[in-house]
């Protein structure tokens, strides 16, 4: 089993993600330059955080036109896990693999802090090791994380169970005060209909080892462990 | 009195580089089949509605405001003001 972490010009959470996969989750992971990425060589792919192409025009839009994204789309079609973290989420949205848009934070500021997330869907390739309603602690660090969709699109997301993470307080209550960036319905992460493509603004790779998180959290592991064990065929509750 | 609409575009002076425009040109357009595009300059766009007695007065107000409030930085930016009719 081999997992690719794609590096675009301006990616900066790529090495952290490779490190967590290799040394915390203990799986074969490789950093791949976006121009060299091929779908058939990997079982899953992660689009890491950062500022691809310096966020020129819109965060993620230029990377969405990289030849690598044709391969990512092919993997998504084949049902392989595709994970987009932060800028990776923005790229997935700009590439049309996930619906909606990520706008500038309503605060008009870059926000870097720890947040609580309520797990809303525990039937995806990335969350089946968690349980619905569980509260996870992870950091966010972004300028454009305000999730937007039109009324119809938003209703479809909810109806289809595609809302995977929502910003909440420590008790798991999804309240306006827990919304850091103005995202509609406190949305922090969504998946495709099949549950094999996930995009989220929080950084699970920065919450995978207590010694690095500084507050004891290793909640981010759930995402990587779910993905890896899903690939090993250990998923009991498979993606919808 | 009436409400006049004015469009203000702020971009880097032609002598200053525009790295964002260069990135869009090189990595998005040229790499994806639009090699015929020769140049891209990015900027900031402000659509301003202002109460004034005439279009000349509206333009004068916006011109003065752009200078007084440092809407653009004269060292590096070129600022153009275009009338876009009455509301």
C-alpha cells in the first residue's frame, strides 16, 4: 500500500503530512512533485496544506489545473481515498471534486488557532473509526476557509450526509460562537457522495502526536488511521 | 442630487512587476492552452456609489477621496476612475 502526498509550488504542510503517515501511522507514504504524479502508482492521495502558487487569482485555482488533478480525478472515480487538507480542500473545490466555494474569512484575518469539530458523518473512508457526534480537537490556519454554497447545494449536502465536520464548542454544540470564519452552518469539512473524497480546513497532521500538539490532542489520527485501515479492507462500516 | 456610480481600478504602475499577474499568465493560462495571451495585470476594483449634484462633481469627489484617503499608493500604483452611470 502506498500513499502519495502531492507537492505543488507553495505547498508547506506536505512534509508534515508525509512524516505523520510514515512515522505515526506507519504506512508507506511518498512526497510527489505535482508534475510527476501518476494515479496508478498509489492507493490513496493527500493534497496538503499551504499556499499553492501563492494563492494567485484564488486559493487553489491554479493547482486545480495542474496535470496531477486529472490523475486525482481518476483516483476519485475509482473509489480510492482522496484527502484535501486546508489548501488541499480549496484545490478539491476549485477542481470540482467537491461542491461549493471557500471564501475569505468573514473576519478578514488569517486565523490560526485550535478548534473543536463535531463529527457528523462516521461512514466515510476517513472517519469510520470515529463515531457520529464525537468532538475532535484540531488546529486551523487559513485565510480563505469560509465555506459557501447556494441554498440548494447546501440542502443537498445535508440531505446526502456530505457534511462531515462542523465547528462546535467543547461539548459538541454547533453554535455561532464556535464558528471561526463565517462558514455556512459551521461547515469545516465535506465529502463527495461516495465518501471517498474528503476536504477539510483543519489540519489533522498537526494534531497527530500529543508532544507536537501541545495540548495532548492526537485526534487528527482518526482521519489517517481510518483511511489506511479502509485501504487494508478493515472497514466494517464502509463508505456510503 | 443623484446617485452616481464610479469604478475605481488600482493596479501596479507599468514599471512595477506584478507577480500575481505573472503567475496567472504563466502557470494557469500558458500551461493550459492559452499561449496567445500576452500579458496579465491584476488589480483591485472598487465600485463606489456617491451622492452628488452632477457626474463631474461625483468624479471630483471620488478623485479627491482616492488621494486624501490613500485609496492607492502613488509610489507604486496607477489609479483610474471611470464613470459607470447613475443609479
